[in-house]
């Protein structure tokens, strides 16, 4: 029997803050967010999220307009905060060397080698301005604490702010910085490790250890993330004190996501039982299912720094995806991916909400 989302066990201070019916948040995906999935989660009573990594201001405005057409419910837009260690420029010779390392992959998918761009990422200030102008119910951030002027501007517009922490110290810093809720992201999470106070390799705390410590350390709502795909994970997170859960891999595997069929098939296959932490695809530490490109680049060395490596592999990864070549894609996935059972957003939501704990 599908649980009634209006049941009191699903309503709390976090659903009141977001204006949602249930305390479930869609994890924002860089590169594979879709309007359809975001709207499906929001229409199902949760908070749909859309990742804006690499989006220009115009693309952000267009995406927000599409989301508003697709759903009348609250949704979140997600931004990456610059950490200060990004490589914004490099000598042409170095760029050429990095391209040469990746040349076989461009050739494999039938693409010419790229020229060095004027910039490797859109301007962050322009992204922020466009996002606040779009006026979503929620703006979430990774890789840091939003600047005070951003917090003030968002709150003046009635926008709720969410930060992401991989350690207790990061959660405390986010609360002090004025965000309204914190995602406690355990090391089980798929995709990038969004640490910002210490190196990601020194911030690998599991969800079960991280969530209760964060709950005890801050007063604002806590959203548990990492290793949550079914009713058991939902119930466990709530018992640990989390006000909500954020779910990525289980939703990524649904037909509403922007992941190509071959990617979704892998998430539903035994291959999802193995994940690794790697820097070779983007220049930053991220968790995904190992494939040929990860194995080869891990042996060869010469990985470009972030965001250069992410920009370079991002030239051929979409083409590989279009060709169904999963050996040259970034197959981000969390450690609980083997528990994925459903292929629709509605079924994932129903499964999660069947896990109401006794609180």
C-alpha cells in the first residue's frame, strides 16, 4: 500500500521550511539533471533539485523557466561555490599535453581535439545573480559557505538556502554562515565529495557516523545523504535525527532522469556493487563505478587540475553517452546502488516513504 504523504510522520520543520509534503530531496546532478525528474519529485511531494554546474546565466534562466512550466511545486537549484583552488588559466603547452593524454578517447568517439577555451567554467557571480533572479524556493550550495551578501539577498527574496557538509566542522561553519538547512553527506554518496575545510581524502566520514554528530552540533534542520535508496535507509536516517533524506542514485536510475539507458542499466546491474573514489575524470575526488577510462587514466598519471580535466573529459563524455559507450563515461553512483529496485520516480518516493520510523 502506498503511504499517504500527508501522514504526520512525514511532516516536520523541514517540510514546513521547504513548503513540501514529504522530507525527501532529490540529489542535484551535475550534467545529468533533468527537468522531468526534478518536476516528478516535486509533484510527488518532495523537493526536486536541479544541478547547475557549468551553466551560463542564460542557461540558468532558461532552465528555471522550463521547471516552472513543468511543476507548480517548490524546487531547488544547486550551485558550486569556487574554493579558490580552481585552475583558471594555464600555458598552452600544458593544455596541449593534457589533450594529448586524452587523444585516444576523442578519436574513439570520433571527435576532433579541442582548442583551449577562454574560460573553463562560467562566471560564478553571474550564475548566482541569475539563480536568485529566477527565484526558486530553495538554492543549495556545495563546496563551501555562500557569501554573506548572497545569504542576505536570498533571504530578502524569500529563498531558502541549503549548504552541504562532509564533516561536523563544515556543518557548524554553514550554520554560522546563515544557511537554513544542512545536507550531511556521508562518504557513501555518489558523485563529487564536496569537502571544503579539509581535503576530501581527509573528510571521508560515513553517513551513520556523520548524521548524528551533525544533528547534535547544529540547531538548523539536517538532511541525511549517502547510502539511502530504500525504506530502511529513510527510516534509519530519521531515527539518527535527520529531518529529511537526500537521494541521488535511486532517482538517477529512473526513466525520468537524464542518464542515458546504458547508464541506467548499469545502475540496475551487478556492476553497481563496486564503486571507487577517483580524481581522473574531473580533477576532484568523486565516487563512481569503475570503467576502462578510470582504470587507464589511474595508471597513466598526467591528470589535469580541476576544472581543466572536467572540461576536457566533458568534451567527449556526452558523445560517448550518446553512443552508449559506458567505458568512457562518468558513471557516478553511491555505495548503496546495488539496492536500487525501481525505475520510476514515483516508485522510489513510495519506497522511501514506506519506511516511517517510530519517532
